[in-house]
C-alpha cells in the first residue's frame, strides 16, 4: 500500500476509534482494573468474534459483560447455564395451538445482540451444541424454519476452571468457535482496595449510559477491514500458527512431544482479524508485530492442546505458546 493510503487509513482510524475511549471510561465507572479484559471485549466486538472467559467465581466476569452491554445500546440476555437446561430453553420452541391444530414459533432468549452464557460448562453437551449453530452460522433452526440472528451478535461465555465440581468440559470443536479465550486472575491488593471502597454499599447502583450504537459498531468494523497489514506480518502470523503444528521445522524440537494438536486454520484467520481490531483500539491504521504478540496468546490458548507429556512436565499451552512467540523471528 502506498504511503498516502496508510496515512489516509490512519486518519480514518483516529476519527472512528474515538468512541473506544468513551466506552472504556464508561466501563471503568464500574470495573476496577481489568484493562486486559475490557480491551479484549472491545476487540471481539470489532472483529465480530465470540469470547470465552475463564476464571474462578467473583472476578467480575459477568459484571464486565453486563457493563459492556449497558454501554452499547443493544439487546442483552444473560443465560445461566445449569445441568437441567434444555436446548429449547435457549433457542425457543414450537407451541401447539389446539384450536386450529397449528404450531407457532416462540423464540428463545438467543434472539438478542449480546448473549452472556454464564458458566457455560455447567450445561450438558446438547445445550452446548445448540449454541454452536447460533455462534457459527448466526442463525437458529426451530422446527422446519431457520431464523437469522440480529447483528451485532456476540456470545460472551464464562466458564469455571475445569477442575471445579459439576462441570462438563467443552468439546474442542466448540471451543474452537470462540475467537478469544481469556484467563482472568485475581486483582492486585491496590485494585481490590478500590473495588472494596466502590462496591461495599448496600444500596449503591452505578448507572451506565449507552455511549455507542450498533451502527457505530458496524461502521467501526468496516474500518477494521481496511486496516493495513504488511505481507511480512501475514507471514509472521502463518509462522506462529505453523510452529504449533510442525515445531521441528522451526527448530523448536523441545516442543514436538508437548503438543497433542496444533492450532486450526481458524487461528490464522482470527489472528489476522483480531490484530487489526487491536490496532484499531490503539488508534492505528496499520498492524505491528507487537499487536500480533499482544493478542496472539488469547487466540491460540484454546487451540494448542498440550499432550500428557507436557502435563507430566507441568507445562501448559500458555507456556508452549510463549516459547513459540519468543523463538519465532519477528519481522
């Protein structure tokens, strides 16, 4: 792309990304710290991808998603996943009318813009797979009829760490449909002090104002598609993804026994898209290798499956991904 073209897209991004600052400051009225989580939620919104958020209870996962939906004037549904949930509770069902023997469609809560699937791994496989079609195809089939879902449509799922009681692990095929998997940890002592001061009231409710509309999101997504990515960075993304499949080719011999499955082609697509969205959030019209490095672990974490050998050596997929990013040459 010519120099002038990059300057033009840079200016465009600067103008269009002004709302990001408003959105972040609105969310920070409620959420203390968690800059990483807030930034990733916005990236997913811009890149039209779903997010899986993992962390122990009480880390403001649900609150962050609820706050985001309040700051965007869209329809929001919170679905509490439980072991007795049925697919119809999510998608809707056909209701029989005995008067004339006809069936009418009663749409379920999935027909919304932002879906918070709370504790997704507490629901059985049937419900999880019902969510799959909606996430991938952005449509729902009830009886013989197929209904498209409204745009924007975003599933933000929270899950408890797998080791906890009463959880059903999500199948790899479903996990792969999430663009990002975020791991949320405990706040620092200073942050927790601020949380305590802000939240330790019996009746205090912080009002969040909608600062952007679905139209703003659609416009921003069009700009994200225009963000410039050099061919060298595209090659860098492919090297990262291929190193998870064929580590020996990239002189990463020590990883070859530690990876059971490498990242799927979705990883390359999502890494490209999310890097552009991340550059947009930073107010830039072009992607840098640092954008890829910043967002890369969230794209790859759930796509690189560590082997039993890795578990025996107490190495997680995060450790493997970090090693790949450390060793692959940056353009």
